[in-house]
C-alpha cells in the first residue's frame, strides 16, 4: 500500500519558503525535478519508492508552490538551496535523484560542497553539456549529448520559452521530451505544472543551465552512482554511457524506445524505472 503523500514547506535563507511533497519513513531520498517542473509530477516515484524510505520531491525556488523571488534562477543558486534544505531538515545523509536539470544541480552541489551529507546518487537523463562548444566535432557532440549546436540556437530556445506563457502554448515546446504516444491530457498536465515557474525566470534558468559544461565535475564524483538514459531521449544514450564511465563503479541503464525510453522514462515506464531505483538504493 502506498504511503500517504504530504505537502510540506521548509524555510531557507533569504526568507524563501520551498514546498515539497513527502511520503514514507526511513533513509531520505530527495528528488530534484526536471527543468521548470514540480515535485508533484513525480507521483509514481513517491508512491512506490516510499514503501521503504522517506521520499522528498522538491519544488525548487520559483517552481510549483515555492516562493517566487525575483533573483537566483541559476543552477549554482539552486544547488545552494539544496544544501540549505538538507541542513534545515537535519538530514545527516541523503540519497539524491536528479532528473534532467536536477542532475546538473547535483553536479553543481558536488562542485561547491563536495560529498557533504551525500549518500547514493541517481542521474536521470542529463547531458554533460547541452550546448556544443565551437570546436567540437560531430562525434564529440554525440558523446557529450549536445541538444543545441551553438549559442544562437540556445538564444532561440530562450525566446521560445519566454513566448510560451500558458500551458497550451508550452505543450508543443516540451512535446519532444515525451514519446509521441503520450496522451495529450498528460502533456497538458506537465505543461500546467511547468508554467507555475514564471516564464521570465524559467528562460533565465534554462539559459544558464544550457550554457554549462559539467564534464570536469563528473570526473571527480566518487559516490555510488546510477545513471539512467533512454534511446529515444533528446540526449544521446552515448552521453549517459560516458557519464557512467567517468565514475568508478557506476551503474548505467538505457531504456529502449519501446520501453517508454523518452526523456521522461520515469513517467512513461514507472514500473521498470522504480524497480531499477529500488534495487540500486538497497
């Protein structure tokens, strides 16, 4: 039987209140959502993973039901917010699962604070570098998972996000993150959660996120690690395999396209995804 989901808040520095959804008891796992998304969207993980542990799905600064200050929409600030949450909740050791930008937030955390209070790490489908550098070959762009070929393409993406103010307008912007078979009602649900982050802040965070290169930080990670990718994702499976190869002992799982292997495999195939995570966290 699934543990009941509870809405909670935690206050961090600067008078900011962060909302999170919690379920279960035991060793904590914090879920850091994909770009612009909310903790509530990880209901499948909250329902199942909380059977054996305490699961906390965060709304980051500006996201979901959290405070929406006018500053701090960069990956490094969100990493500092994550540390503030860990300390405010008095978590002596915590496992982390970062989906998409959530992985970048963990990498930034590791860069800034090392392995402070960290247990096991789960990186779900995030490229080491979303935007290619000017001198990278076609092969390097595949290896590092580059979605965007250059900064002008990032600027165009930024403007698309700024222009899409409603869930209906945002749905086509995010459609490529899912399998084509995803019901439109589900797509609109995700879009409605995503637009809870004001679009000007979402665009600023996206621009910062997509301009970063985490290859050097990934090579320093020495915590037990699971890397999950997908063949039909916006990010190459090769990039997820590269991440796993840099971290001693890391496990890598790549979802096939027919397994719901999109950027949101955790939503499209929660049974396989949750079983994988449960096994890794034992």
